[in-house]
C-alpha cells in the first residue's frame, strides 16, 4: 500500500476538483482563456489546441509545477476522473457530481468510477480492485472508459461508413481485431471523430500506455465538435 502513496498524491495534484462550468444543449462552454499556463506546452506541439481546449473548458489544471505533463503516462484512475467530469458536466452542468460518491478513506478516482457505473457508462466489474486504478492505462482501456461517456446525440458516429469499409478491408486500423480488448469501443471512437490513429493506416496501438497528451486529444474532441477529426483514407 505504501508504495502507491506517491502515485495517489500525483493523481490528486493533477486532478484537483475544478470549479463548476455551465453546459449548453449544443455542447460545453469555454469559460476561461488559455494564456500559456503550462510551461511544457508550446504552440508547435501537436497537442497544443487540445490541451488548451481542456483548460478553457475547465477540465484540466495541469500539474503543481506549472506543466501539463504531455508525455506522462495516464493511470486508469486519472482517465476515469476525466471521463467522470465530462459526463457530469454534460448531465448536470457541473463537473463534480461524482464527489457525491466519495468516501474519505478511498482513492479519489473510486468516486468517479462509482459515478460512471451508476450512470451506466462503465460496468460494475471494470476493475478487480481499486489498486488497479493506479496502473498505467493502455490505449484500449482508455477507449473503453471514454466510449459511452456521451450519448449519440452529443457524439454521433459521423464517419460510420468510412471506418466500417476501411476497417473491413484490413488496410486500416491494422492492429485492432476481434481479439483486441474493447475493439468495438476503439472502432466507435474512430467513427465519432475522436481517433484517427498514429499513422496513415490509422494504427491505434491498443496495448501501449496512453500519455496525457494523447488522452487530451481524445477528451477535447469529445467536448468540442470543431476539434473532431476525419480519417484521411483512400478507399479506392
């Protein structure tokens, strides 16, 4: 148990409760302006717009040292907290509905997990024990955590045909098949414009740990339709 205390402290520093933000019928509201708050986020970063958006939507404050931690591995619990905030913001207009499930002796992420389970976003046996919340999240796990956070009217499958045809050809998303954990959730994020993969073939890298930068891209695309992406695949 003691060896996990630093991880818990880091998680709490990265994911302190944020002020409630207003949600609108069409989406979410940017309530503040990013002005260089994160020292490791330069305008040339591929995640600049995504991280700035998360900050402006009130979903991320970064780390205590003034960085965002673009290359830091995301734990399962941290991904759950981000997902819980987005769900809460969409459903209630406030980002911290999950705190109603918090117990002072339990990890903070457990409250968000219980909230997502109560909302039907995650199944009740998603993790075997709360210590699993401290483990690095694989990209496939992150896809599963995010897949059902928002309903279809808020996050529609706008690239359904493109992804279905491209995937069935086996030319695109080549490292995902029916044996890949949560493969339907992964494909769903491609269909919804949340993912395009890491190369021209749309490779997803499902077993690789996800970084905060990569997760910020997924999260920001969920809340902001203008940031959603379309796979640039030639199906001819």
